[in-house]
C-alpha cells in the first residue's frame, strides 16, 4: 500500500536527511514526521513520527503500531504496539521500538519486551541487533539472543550505524569519545576536544570508516564508498577522496545535514532539502587521463588549457562525449624563450622548428649565426620538444676590411670571434686616410693610406721654370700650411697641391740716366718702369726725353710680363728748347733793328 501525505507542503527545518541505499530517493525526517522524495526532488509520500530509515525501507509509528514501507511507499510489514514509542530502529527485517522506560524487539519468530534503566537518547540497528544509547551514556543492545548493556558512561552525543558497524558517542568533560559498540565490548576508535555543551556530528561508512565534522567550518558529514562529503557553515558541499578535494559547490546557505549513496546526495540548508546527483566522469586525452565528479544534469567541457607547470601545457582542439566519458584532443605546447636580436617568449606547439637566429649588422662588424646555445651545446636549429631557453650564438666577422671610398680605409680586428647573445663582440677598428700631394710636391712616405691621428711630412718641391723665369712657392691648396715643408696631422683624406707663382726677370737698359735694376716680376703683372731723369741735354740746347721702352720693335711705357723681358729705353729729341732759342734771337734782332731805325730818325 502507499501512504498519503498529511502535511503536504510544510517546510522541514533542522531535519535529518537519508538517501536510500539503492539511490532511488531520499527521506527527510523531523519531529513532525518524514517525507520521501525521488532523487529529482519530487515528493513521493509522507509519514508520521517517530521514523527510522533502513537500508531499503522506512519504519514509522502510525498510532497503532509500526509500519515498514519500501522507498516507493509499498507496505512491507506492520507490527502492532500497545505503547507509543519515542524512538524506532529497523534493518528492514527486524524492528525495535522504545519509550522512556521500556522497549520491544520484534523479529521473525522472536518478540520480547525489555526494560531501560535510563531514558533513550539515540537508537540504531545493524544485522538484527538494536543499539540504544541512553541518557547515562551506556548502550543497551537487544537482539535475537536477548538484551545486554555496554557500560560507557557520559553525556550521550549520538549513535550511527554503517553497513558494517555501529558507533556511539558520549561526552565526558571537554572531550567527545567515539566507541564501536557492535563487537561485544565498547572499542574506543576516536576522541576529540569538544566545546562545553556541544557535540559534533559524525558518520559511519563501509568498512567501519569513520568521520566527524571539525565544528568550525564543517557542519555536516557523510561517508559514501571511498568519498567523504562535508557540508560547511559557509554554504559549500565538498567531496573528498582522502585528502584530495574532488568537487565543491556553493549551495546558498549553511549545510545542516546531508546523506549520500553512490554520490546521490541530499542536503539540508535553512531554505530546505535539495538533491545533488554527481557522476564520475573519465576524461581521455592525448595529454593524460583523469576522473572527476560533476553534476549529472550539467554538460561538461574539457578545460581549454591544461597547465602542467614548468613550462608545459596542452591547449584543447576538439572534444566529444560518450556515456561516462569525454574524449578530447589537445595540442601540447611548451614555453620557449629565445634570446636573440629578435627575442621571443611564449608558447609553441611541440614539434615546432625554430630556425637559426637572424644575421646582425653592427656597423664595422657582422654577426653570422652559428646556431643556438641550448643546455651547454650549440645546435644549428631547434625542434621544440620541451620547455626551452636558448640564446643565439654568432661568429663575429668584419663587415668591411679595406677601402671605403672617398679616401678612407679601415682595418677591423676581432678579439671575440664567437659571442652568445646578448654578449657583444670585442673588436678594434683602425681607420686610415689617403694622403696625396700633387707633383712637384711629395709625401715623405709616398702617397697612400696613413693611420688616423698620425703625422706625415709633405714637401712642395720646385717645378722647372723656363729660362729667365723662376717659380716662387705661394702656399698649399688642401692643407692648412704656409711652409713648403710641413708636418700634417691625418684626420681625414688629404689631397694637397703646392701653389707657385712664376716670376720672370725684367732687364732694362738706357743710354741716358739710370734704369731700374733687373727684377723678378710675376707673370701677368704689368709694370711701368721709368728712367731717372726722364729728360737730358745732349748737349745744350739739345734735350732728349724718355719715350718708353723698346720691346720687340714696339715702344711702350707699360710692360706686360709674360716671360723674360729685355728692354731698351727710347729717347726722343725735344724741339722745344731750340725753337725757344730761335724765337728769342729773332725777337732780339727785331729789337736791335728797331732801335737803330729810331736812332736814325732822330738824327
């Protein structure tokens, strides 16, 4: 038969939750009764109190006795009672019920009543034996072979049955003790400090595995196969396997109670009881295989990046899902750092070929790539097969050695022929400049390349002049020097030409007076030499005056020097004095004649 809900829709706060061993649903218990839900959270049925969950059933008091129903609500058995119990226990085959002073044990073919020396606090059942933890801290066992008392003593803190054992807990002073009580004599399995007036919840799992909450962060605990599941005061459900956290979810409020079977979890918060179904998913990839827990209702996508640390990771390419499994293909990548003129730091897929480093020009030096320095050896190129740090290796060679044009040459010598980047090569550059002196000048060591900063001696020399002429040094073109013999500092290409002025000898002769002395006159110069005096009497009253110089049949007073000059002064007769004398004689004669004539008249 199926029991109908009487208290439909009533919220249950501070209840106990229990997931059936077949994972078909869960039950929520309170002092008002219990409610059964499917694992997807749909209400199935309700019942009264007290109630107790067995592995695949629920026993509860109906007013006339104890009913045992399946997780789906079908009646399996009914045991009439002539008293009202306050606690029940069942393993789905046997039922025990107790009130404040007595209890009844009911099994197939066995039924008896037993007395309690102290009121009951908690009750559990395993393999047909009921375990009653009373208010004095002792455990009363009732089974097919009768009743016995296990003396423990203390303030009772709870009892719990697992698949293979029963644990009872008491508090003495500020210590909470946990005893296994299904082996005939109490066996202390754990103890812990407890706050005064506060005991900590605990759980018993397969193989008598035992766990309790820490009382600070943890507020509820359940054991499910190899998993330990905690509810926390901060509102998290945390699933551990050993010390490894496998799953965590925030559920909105402090977790007050929880239960789990095959990772079918039911948990209670102040907002009510909710299910959480987890599945174990195996992820198969070319970068490893792992298992994980996830909610059954949520899709799963493999992480885009699997970071293994130490410069290794895998980047997701594609994935596909199958029941309980996900298959993913990743590209393995390694972190690569290249120290070179074109540095690189980043992730590269495994198998990537790293080419030789680039050639580098450093002015007078060229760095020719020889490969990469990796782990103390030099390789021409690299195939990425793991995390990598490599530095470019170069052979330093002169970029130029010899003439550069424009009268400049260099000699480059390299002291460090091999360098590992960012090391810079050590080299020396010797600059030379071409020194040239045009003939008839000369350089003491001959025209050619001389080191920058050196000194060279230059000489102007003397060109051959035509007869009657000579060359006079007039300075340099191309260098700052005034002497025909000079020492010059080489700071740039030198092209020097000595400058000369050609002078020719000018010889002047004269019959009268004195002519200028012979002199050297620059070619192209025009001179106007004179004699002294420029007029002479030869004899008186005959006077000659200087008329010029006779040069090649031409008389001129100005001489344009174009070569050697031989000139004769030309004198011309000056008629002025003779005429004056003649005129004077005539005048005198006239005067005499006039005087004589007058004298004759006066007679």
